[in-house]
C-alpha cells in the first residue's frame, strides 16, 4: 500500500441516500410551487450543493429562493437520511480493513458533518472513519480543494501519500486541484468514459473491486 491516507466522498461513493434526497427535493420544490422532480433528474444532481441542485432542477438562480429551499429540503431529508441511507456493499468491510492496516481514513463530502456522522453511526461504520469534513466545515465547497487539503493536513501526511475516492467529476476535479491521486467509483450516475478526461489512478466498478485493487497496491 503506497497510501498513508484515503479519503472518500459519501453520496454514491460509500452510501445511497437517494430516497431521502428525492423526498427532500419533492417536498421543498412543491412547497415553493414547482412540480415534483423526476427521480433520475434528482439523482444527476447528487454530489452538488443543495442550492446548486435547486438551480439545476428548476433553472432558477435567485439567491433568496435558494436560501428558502434549504430548510424545506432538510425538514424532510435529514431524518430520512439518518434512518434510510444504506452503505453500498463492501463499504463497511473496506473501511474496517483500511483502518486495521493503519491507513488514515476520512470522508470529505458536500453533506453536512452531523448528517454524515449520524448516518455512519447508524450503519455501524463511524468507528472506522477517523475524520469527517462536511460542507459546513469549509468556506469553499468542492471542487475547491479546501476540505481535502484540510484532511491531508490533519492527518499529517503528504498530498502524494493521499488517495481520494469519489463518484463524480466534481470529486475528480477536487483531487486534481489538491494534488492528490483520484480513484473513480462507479456507484453513481457518472460513467467510466466520463472520467477519462481527468487524472485518475483507477476506476472501480464497485467497492469490492476497489478493496481488491487497494490490496494489490
């Protein structure tokens, strides 16, 4: 293993909060007078900040409307995410194996830190993650590398000793800007060919294969 630290995005990398996210947007948008969004349209926004996803779904760029939308989304999505966000197959085993080998393990995500902590705890996985940096812990969100570089610094490792695993082009861009290696995970809506234009060291079809690849590194 060449990496001393491995950080993960959460949504569609480690876990699947689709049901909660769709319910949150459906509640928020209909309360604001918009039609209920299609599930696949919502899935394509996962990984973006909620405010940006709102614009992607509606075309509305009004900052006040974006501000109004978040609490409506959270009202429904937060409790559902905690109770109904399963980890993908192989996630728990991968995190446990990395920690047992002395690898520093973190999550750097656009989700709120508290939500991530509660979701991981509910899945019995919090003990396998040393550091969680959510969107509320940074002033600049992905693809800005602030959160990822903060994890590198707090782990006390070098960027060249760090791997970031994620499912979107935003994650790939974040790793590129931080100067760390990137591994794509195909649990989301971004396909393997879409990652070809950005630096990456591996494309994993799932977490079982990622664990196998890391074991051979």
